[in-house]
């Protein structure tokens, strides 16, 4: 459960709190457990709900006031929407490094640098594989806002990975 929580929150303190809340909820609802699944599956389902609730609560409490440092795309002409030369992705050579534990730590570090709202959207969409409509409902955002936050999160993750991993 800890590995599941830490991979989604990127914080030991938050993960420990969510796991504790999960066990408390499970104890309160132990009579409703019907045994149709394993106890582990039941606990993970409760934890998954706790993680979603955590992101929903925090995304509503924190105002996203970050402004893009620079626009990464050309905004006019024939190449509108294409990368500016200085912002274009660099060649990534990740042949054997993908299994490297250091890369996983760098990815977790980069995820921890994202604004909470962006991280919430990114984690719910890419790690939890929750449908867009449900994410929007849980976080109280529009679908276009979700796509903007996912786009910004991916750009920032790419930049962080290039700085901290690929340009060593």
C-alpha cells in the first residue's frame, strides 16, 4: 500500500497519512466488507479513493498562479503551433536507463516540483487512469482546463527531466 501511495503522491508524509486514514476507514466499515474481493484489493480501493479525495481537496484550496515562463510554440504564421527552436525537445537516449532506479527518483522529484493542481491532474490521468469526466468532476474543473494543466505539466516534466537526467 505504501508503494502505491508514494508513487501517486510523491510524499512520504502524505502517503503515511493516507494509509492511516485508509486503515481507519476500513476499521469503521469492516462490517460492510462482503469478501467478494481480497482484503488487499478492498484496502487499495479505499486508498485510491483517499488519494483522489486528497487531490480534490488540495486542488480547490490552492490557487494556480504560475504563469508560463515562456511560450514554447510559435504563435503565428505557417509554423504556428510548432516548437520554437530553443524549446524543441532534445534527443533522449534511454535505451537501458529506463530500469534504472535513479531515473525513477528523478521522475518522482520532477513530479514533486509540479504545482499541486497540475500534479493532481497528471497523476489521476496517467497513473490512476481515471476518465477525463471523472477527473473534472472530482477536481471541479472544465475539460479544457484539464487539458491545459496536463499540457503544462508535461512540458514542465520534460524540461525537468532534460535538465536533471538527460543533460548529465
